C-alpha cells in the first residue's frame, strides 16, 4: 500500500469519526433544547468523505432518520464515494 493511500485512508477514518460524533452531539442538543448543528454542516461532512460516519450516526443515535434529505442524500453520497474509491484504487 502506497504512502498516499495510507494518508487518504487515515483522513477518511478521521472525517467519518468526526461526522459520527457530530451526529451524536446534535442528537444530544436536540433532546436538551440547545443550539443545534446545522443540517448543512452535517451533510457537508458527509460530502467531504464522512458519509459512512453520517449513516452510522443516523442509525446509532436514531437522528435525522425521518428527514428525506438525509434518508436519501446520505446513502446516495455514500454510494458515489464508494464507487469513486473503487474506481481510483482498483
């Protein structure tokens, strides 16, 4: 595995971890009536490579699961990112 591939994988792991945590924080804030993380920020993190973390966060925290933008958007983003990754690294 090349050094560039290792760096990319580390970055993907990091952005997915951050995205997962942000979904959990936003859920906590929603329950406690606090200032929320914007939907644009959550979707932006998914677009930047955190789609798996977003999907896992939706499932683990049961957060944003009824919003059509997240129901459809996150899986579409994830499929596109996985397809791109496979295309680049096959």
